[in-house]
């Protein structure tokens, strides 16, 4: 247990909770006095000794069950859960399950018998679902959904309804049907909980193992998805500092261009008539400030990336000719005027509050189509269109033809995504279809990568 608590403390620190050595010792002293048999008392003792800031309690509550379990009940075995069925009804149930197709048949048989997934089965499912590539707890649900799909849980509801209908048509009474439904639904939820616990605890333990106190406060290289509320507040201040640095770099480039630089290749080519003697100097064209259109996915998973992107761009407005901004989840919203009304930090907060976050309702294709038909006038030959999103479309039509039309009207099309290439095309991702239509795709998983991408944007 001591090693488990030490790992838990390291995970808290990795999540941004400040835990001193003295506070860690306090937790051990408290547990020596109170013991660990009472789960609630154990929880309260760790909370009281390790967390001194109420704003960091959410990180504690998220990590605690991943290290010390939920205390949930396991699956109910068939012998205990279906005790109200007589032998003939049990035989009828088994026969109907045997008629189902292979994957869903195996799932329903397991749920009927109350057979938990073994650690080996969970590990194999997690590996094939890409858990080794996941960097933060914010991506936990993505792995869980893929594991559930492999087990067939995404088809469970329809399969159960069909099974109960077949049993009813076969003459089974209502009481037996209700007992079967309760058993199956309860065990399906227990399996989901088992998958969630395995994924969450695995990622939390990796956070603990990977935590390095020497780099623990390097916010610029910490994944957006792993930031605590306190980290986000510190990151907002860091964005202002980095924006000032980028502004200085951009201003220096502008100054250098105004002074004029000799274009060696053009000078040599145009002076061939003078036998290569540079009688007439040719200069590089002056760099023009970019004109931008930004289309941001602000669904729950993308919100941190979109927020810091908008903050940085609007801190750099003096280095941009014109910016039109749009945000979407299921529908596209023109947020240009909102962002222009006041300071960048206030404006971005107002925008995010006006469009509530949501999971699994993103419709990028519809938003691209709306932009094409209602806002294409904001794009011309000088415009760089930037899309900030993970390319996940909730299995909706990706509307590739809309993106192609937008690209033809723009100077260039750039995509900022927080997902690695190996994630493209998995689940509801259409990123592998969008990427070939872009001039460039930038991976932006943290502030350092976002800053480098924006600097390159201003330089070109």
C-alpha cells in the first residue's frame, strides 16, 4: 500500500497538484492512526493531507479511484442473477443466444454467465486499441470506446432488444424476461466499468512513472489535455509572454524587409546582358502581413487547443492584416465581432461561454458546408485559412468537396491538429481524408508546438 500511495502522490504532481514532502508524510501518519479498512475514511484522510487548494480537488477525485478502485460490485453470475428462471427457460435463453452471430453471441454468453474480463484480456484489448500511444487522461474515453467496440458493447442494446423479443415470441413470461434484462444490463455496465477502471488506472500509473520533478513545471511541453485548472491559468499568462516574443520576431522580419534585401538570383539572371556585371540590382519583394481565416473546433476535447490558438492570434493582431474567426461544434458560428469587441482574454472567454461544450456531436462537414455557402467572401488570394481541429466528424459526411472549394479560393490551407498521424482514420476520424487537401498540417499537442506553428505562419 505504501508504494501505491507514493505512486498516487507522483500522479497528483504530474496532474499539477502541488504536494510537498511534508504533506506526503502527513498522509502516511494519518493512515497509521486511521487504518485503511474504511474506504471513505481512507479517501478523506488522503484528501485532507494531500490537497490544500480547493481548486485542485477535481484532480484528486479523478485519480483516487484509478489507484484505489471504485468499490463497484463485479458481474453477477448466471447462477445467482437468473435464479428465478426454471431449467427450461434457461435452456431456451441459451438456445436463442446460440443463434446470434459470433461476436455478439460471445458477448451475450459472457454477460449471461457473469464472466468478468481477465487482466490478460483487458491488456490485449487495450494494446490493440492504441493505449500505448496515449499521453493523457483526457484521451482515456477514446481508448475505452475502442475497447467497447471490440467487445461488441456498442451493439449490445439492439442485440438485447432482439433477444428479448425472440424469447417473448417463444412463450417466456414477463417476469423471466425482466430478470434476464436486469442481469444483462447490469453485467454490461459492470464490463464498461471494468474497462474504464483498467484504462484509467493504466494511464494514471504511466503518469506517475513518467513524472520528472525537474521538468514537472515545464508548461510549454505539457500536453494540453493534461492541464489542471491552475495550469490553464498559468498557461494564459505564458501565452501573453510568448505572443510578445513572436511580435518582436515578426516586427524584426518586417523591418528587415522594409530595408530591402538584394535578390541574388534575380540580379544575376537580369544582368546576363551585361556579361554578369551587376549593373542593376533586384530586390526581394516586401513581406505583406497575412490575412487569416480561422475555423476552430471548440468541442470538449478540442477546447484547450482552440482557446490558446485564439488567444495567441488575437494577441498578435498588429502583425496580421485582417482576421475572421469562426467556431463550431455541430453548427458554425461567426465570432469575429465578439473577439474584436474587447481585450483578447475577455473576448475569448466570452466566446467559449456562449457556445457550451459537448461530446460526440461534432459535425465538421456541415460546418465546412455552412462556411462555403455563407462566408466564402472572407477568403481571397491573400488569405491563409487555418482549421484548428482533430478531424473527428462523429461519422457525419466529411464534405471534402467543400474543403476543396475553400482551398481553391485561398492562398493556402493549414490545419492544426492535436492528434498524431497514427490516430488519423481511427474511429470517427476523417483526418486522413482532409490532410491531402491541405498545404501543411501541424501537430500541436502543447504550447511549444503551437508557438512554433504560429511563428512559422507569420514568417511565411
